[in-house]
């Protein structure tokens, strides 16, 4: 791997800065230490906010064409270094190398997309009701943005936020997850090489996440918080941001229903389910979480599904063709095992897996549970592990009500060939995203985001940049 991308210091005002203390980043596969990263304090966060505030004065005045060029140069460097970035991502996060590479390219696709959207930040000229005035609409960058990201997509969650922010003319202070700060720092190194001016992007790795969060939400110059992570932390940050009336984008937890109707193509539903469920070993916010299967095809479905799941390959993410890798940490492993235990104690049956791997200490065997019901913890919480929880159902009203009977509203999936039913599902599923006959939803052209407790705001698409723009109206007589 290219060692120049392995950065262990904070990136503030275009400089690599060391704090007095460091924290260790380990490889989830074998818990081997891979880096000792500088542990930023509130003072570092304040330095970063000041740098971003100073840089905003000039960055916000650049032309969209200039900002677009910087973003394209950054994108090119990320693509050029995609293999190195992918390796770094796998060793700090654990996911299979091919998935890591896909994440790098997926993240880069947002940078390219928003480089192009920067050119289309258009105002408006509106007709005045009395015919005596000119009504102008201007779109202006909101200011300094505080960005806080999770460990499950250490590169893409940053790219999805930083790209529209920079395109709009904002500057940013990023607090990456302390499990996975290395991808964020490598991205900063490439931004530096791309010539993005000092202070426009700042990265403050820290284990003092609550303190850094408070520094960002209480600063009068930080005008927006963009957060991806758990619903609980999102609520805390929203409450803090309210004091300062900051804008917020919240990409929070999901609990996706995956509904297989009686007219579904079983093989294609299983393929979609495997793709949605086992990506990142089940640790994604859009992972299928509750699998509703119509009772007429339930037996056939579980037979074919069980065979597929038993064939999955386990191991180190760096080993070729491995599909299921280590979960991020012991807390994550304990949670998944607790959910399996609670479900089986309440009547669920293990068809495949159900236990930790004997060969690899931090991997849970891919698992299929049947006879799950909607009241079990495993159906009410995000599993965040390689476990399929199957719930039989008999009619459309019942399954739509069950799918919606939850506080989350991020992704949902359904397999059916019936046009009327598809229209009804699109109307009635209370989710920000609905996948019909597909288990893969996300790309840069589409608005990613949730409703209800899964958050607010959208990332990607032509809508994604508006979260980083304020509207100013001028009335001229
Ligand atoms: P998390 O515990 O909420 O942490 C996310 C980030 O918030 C990390 O950087 C964390 O720092 C920081 N943080 C924790 N407590 C904080 C506080 N009090 N104030 C400020 N920052 C704080 O979530 P996670 O476990 O990393 O990620 C998994 C969750 O993210 C899941 O619920 C998943 O569904 C959700 N997610 C949602 C999306 C989406 O687009 N909707 C995408 C990916 C993930 P430390 O790491 O230092 O604790």
C-alpha cells in the first residue's frame, strides 16, 4: 500500500497536526493495531472551525467553475489511488476488498456528480404581483459545515457530504468515526494534492466525540451539521443544534422491510436479498432487516435461500473472494448474538448458522432464522450483522401495516410483478426509498435519505446540493 496515504495526524488549515495523545486503530479481523492516530481535543476542533471560517471568506467567492475543477481533480486522484484506498479501508473497517473498492468508486461518483452540479446552482427571476418590482432569488452557501460520520462507510459517507458542501461554496470540519479515521485522513491528503485550498477541508479525528459534537453545535460560525450515524446520536445532535438554530442533515438508522409477494420471482428475490443483506456483513443502514415472505412460497423460499447462505465464504477481507468478514467490534458482535438468542428463546428457529465462527474469532456465521415475529427484538432493532430474519405473511394489508409499524423509514424493498400492487407500495410504504424487484438502491443520481426517525435531508441527486444552500430574496423597485 502507498504509505503516503496512511496519515495519523489531524488535518487542520492545510497542515498535519499532532495532538498530545493518540488512540489506536485496529483491524477488526485480528485486532492487530494498524495506526496510532492523533486524538484531537476541543481546542483542535476550535482551530479547525476558525480555519474553515477564514477559508470560507475566499472559497465562497470562487466561481462554480473553479470549485468544479478542484472537485474533479480530487475525484481523479481518488480514482488513481482507488486500490490503495480500498486496502486501507479494508484493514480499518474489515469489509471485503472488492466491496471496499466499490465504496471508493461509489464515493468518488458523488464528487464527480457534485462537481457537475456546482455549475448548475441557478437563481431565479420571478414576476412581481404589482409589476413594479423585480424579485430576485439568490442561492448562497450556508457557511461552515460540521460533518460527523460513521464507521460502516468510512470513505463514502464523507464524500457524499463534502462534495455537495464544497460545490455549494461551503467549507467543512469533519469528525470521522474513531473506529475508522484513516480513510478520512487519506481523503484529506488527496484533497491537499488536488490543490483544494488550506482550511476548506479540515479533519479532526477524536475519541472525545461528544465534546467535538458540542464544539461544532455551539459554534456561531458553524451554520450546518451534517450527520450520518445512529438515531440516538442524531437526536442528541439535533437538540444541541437547535440552541444555535443550525441547519441539519440527518442520515440515521434504518430497519428495512423486504417483502416477497406470492407472484415474485423467487430466484431474483433471493439474489436481491443476498445483495442487500450481506453487503458489509450486514452492517449497512439499508440492509434488509425484516424479511416478509408470503406463506404460499415460504417453504420453497427458505429451502433455496438456506442453500445459498450456506455457500457464503468467510474470512479476512483482504483474501480474494471472501464474502463475510469480521464485524466492526465486540459490541457489534455481542448485539447480534443477543438478538439471535432472544429470537430463538421466543420461538424462532435457526435454519443456518446462528453462532460465532469457530475458525475466525470476530466473524458471525451467516444465519437464517425462520418463524420470527414482528414483536421480537430482532424485528424491532437494526440487526447490523449477517442474519436473515424471516416472517411469513398472508395478505397485502397486513404486510404493509407491519412494514410501516416502526419508527424508522429509510429503505424498503418489495418483489412482485403486479403493477397495481407496485403503485400501491410506492404510495403506502412510509420510507424515503422503495426498491421494487431490486436489492440495490443507492447511486449518485438518486436522492438518498429517510423519513420518520431515519432523518431529514437528501444526499446525492440534483436535490442534494440544496441542503448546503440558503435562499436569499431581493426585492428591487
Ligand atoms: P454512531 O454511534 O451514532 O456514531 C456515528 C458518529 O457519531 C461517529 O463519528 C461517532 O464518533 C459520533 N458520535 C458518537 N456520539 C456522539 C455525540 N454524542 N456527539 C457527537 N458525535 C458523536 O453510529 P455508528 O455506530 O458509527 O454507525 C452506525 C449507525 O449509522 C447505524 O444506525 C446506521 O444505520 C447508521 N447509518 C446511517 C446511514 C444513512 O445514510 N442513513 C448510513 C450509514 C450508517 P465515535 O466513533 O468517536 O464514537
